[in-house]
C-alpha cells in the first residue's frame, strides 16, 4: 500500500498507527463493535479514531452497518495492514 498523503496536514504516522489500533480492536472484539467499544480501547482522540475508521472503510478493510439503537457496527473485511500485498522495492 503506498504511503498516505497527509490529511489536512496531520501526521500520517499517527493516522497509520490509529488505523492499526482500530483494526486490531475490531479483530479482538467478539462480534461487531460499536464506535464506543472501539473508542474505549484505542488510544487517541475521537476525531483521530473516526478518521482511522473512515480511512479503513475507504480502503476496503472495513464495513459499517446500522445496529440497534442507531449504533453503527464495524466489521473487518480483511486484515490490516494487508500482508498479502507485495511491497514495492526500489533497486538502488
């Protein structure tokens, strides 16, 4: 996966770390967690966690569906980071 461009000038490593943490929290949860469940175990502000969820969904790693009482349920579709994707290597 190519490096992410900064979103609104924010540190991409912080976003990448949040994406890793969110994906791990969803994977470790029994069933599909809500945002509150994810927010309870992932370090960082709610805005950063929401950005990570949005990025994971946009990249095809995450599906969000409506749950009970207007909640949103988060389903991990494939592991993040995707270890099956070959990395680009530049010959020097």
